[in-house]
C-alpha cells in the first residue's frame, strides 16, 4: 500500500538520519508538503535547516542530506572541494 508521506513523518526521519546520510522523497510528496510555487524551495530549505540537513532537487525526487557539524564545525553543509589536477 502506497501512503502519502506526512510532515511529521518526514521530520522524524530527518531527525533520525546520521551525519552524511541521505533521505529521498518523491516529487509528489515534496509538492504536496511544500507546494509548487517559487516559495516551495525556500520552505523546504528552511525545514531542512531546522533538522540540520540541506535539500537538493533531483530528477523526480528531492534529497535531504544530513550535515556533519563535527567535520565542518558548522551545521551548514559546505561545498565539496574541486578535484585536484595532476
């Protein structure tokens, strides 16, 4: 049975994620929970930050990645360093 994700369930799942872990939700659930207008991405990003995550849109899904405050001395996720050339 396919049930819709609730905001409370998403909150619980994000809180249980370990540092660096990723949670994927469908575009359907994302649009239902946050909307589809220009404000939706900001609402999702703010929700993610409250749970020490970042939200990243993908193809057909939205990903929430838990930040690692110990590695970066911050609750914000930093960009990966560019690859080094030889």
